[in-house]
C-alpha cells in the first residue's frame, strides 16, 4: 500500500467518524446507519447489540433531548490493509428536560472501533465505547436577551437543521 493510499484511507475513516457525529446530533437515522456494515455490533457498555438496530433506538432516545453535540478528536488509526483499528476521544453534550428543569449532561470517553474496507468503502464493523468521565448539572444555557437573542440560525434535527435546509 502506497503512502497516498494510506493517507486516502485515513481521510475516509476520519470522514466516516465525523458523519457518525452528524447522524447522532441531527437525529438523522439514514446518515447514522450508513456508518455501519450490516452485521456490525455496537457496545456502549451494556454488551454488544446489532448496530443498525441500535441506530434506530438511539435516534428515538436522542430526539427526546433538547439538543446534543458530539465532538471527536485525538484520533489514532492503525491501518492493516482493508482493516483498521481506531481510538477516538469523544465529548458529548446533552441538554435534557427533566422534572427539576433542564439538565446539562456531559460525557467523555473513547470509541474503540474495528473498521473494514469493502469494495473501496470504509465502515465500522464493531465499536466499544469506554466512558472516562461525566458531569451533570442544571443548565445555564441562555437563548434570549442581548447576547444570544439576535442569533436566529440555530441547530436543529433532521430535516430542519440549516445543514439540510440551506437556511
């Protein structure tokens, strides 16, 4: 494998992981499902499950939240031909309505992925999530007033987010 091919594979894997975050945060099930191979498994700490089934379930769960944002970084990819192992750090913010008011929930951890390239396309074959820490507190978000009230282009969910509407 040439250096150019290795670089192209790394970029394709990075793009795939970024698309996962978009699918999660926009509750875009089609985008989320497209990152997994059929038969892929996802284990977020409770044991492995079918990743495609998990995708539908997690989109429904996240849709009950006001907003989320998954930020990934510190990506290490170990390529071995058409197979790769990766470790990706993630910080995920969730704004959740509750009886006691809106809660800010932040979780940080790592995705440990096995990826496969089939017919020139990279997707995740299995994922294990490791939680490193979390933080939970009443929300301090401000949406009105002089500082934020004029910022009217705000993130949303599929299909209403500005990414999809072009607004």
